[in-house]
């Protein structure tokens, strides 16, 4: 059972962390575009921040109270941020 917990946390840190950073990047770029920043500048800024966000997400998955909570927070956060980014970038919004 201990090995399953370790594998689950590693999976959450790699897969869930990647998904969370994907949501962060899409939302960050969308917000900066809405604020009037050029795309290349927004992309560069958010990519630089994404490394730190991934590092925090990776470390947090091992500090979380349970692997289930880590999965839920990372996947829910990724879904919410990606949905908000999609909504912000729709034509006419």
C-alpha cells in the first residue's frame, strides 16, 4: 500500500503538475492579452513564471495530506483555469 501512495504522488506531481501549469499558462496569457500586453511579451512572462509554479506544485504534492487531495486540487485547478482562459479568449468577450 505504501508503494501505491508513492506512485500516486509521483503521478500527481508529474501529470497533475503539468496539467496545473498548462491551466496557469493559458489563463496567464489570456489575462495579459486582455490587459493589452503583446502576445510575445505575455508568453515570455508567463513561461518564466510557469517554472516556479511547476516547482511549487511538484513539492506540494508530496507535502499534501493525501494523494487524493493532491490529484483533486491539481486537476480541478487546471480545469478551472483552462475554462476561464477559454472564456476570456472567445470572440466578443
